[in-house]
C-alpha cells in the first residue's frame, strides 16, 4: 500500500470510523470508544 498526503490526518481532523477486535474478542468502535476525551491507540502487527 502506498502512502499519500491525502491519507494523512492533520490537526483538527476527525479520526475515521473503524472497528478493531482485540485478542480477547472485545470490539472497539473508534473514535466512539474515546468520545469526549483523549485516547491513544497502539497497533501491533505481530510477526510477518
């Protein structure tokens, strides 16, 4: 996948709506999970 300027979030941009499932089976709906507050999302790819 190539990276382009139009894919980059900038100051005051809204985080795109995505769903992530943890290894325990919990589904995170972002950015709703952090509604009204700051949050940090760490994505770990694991092994190649």
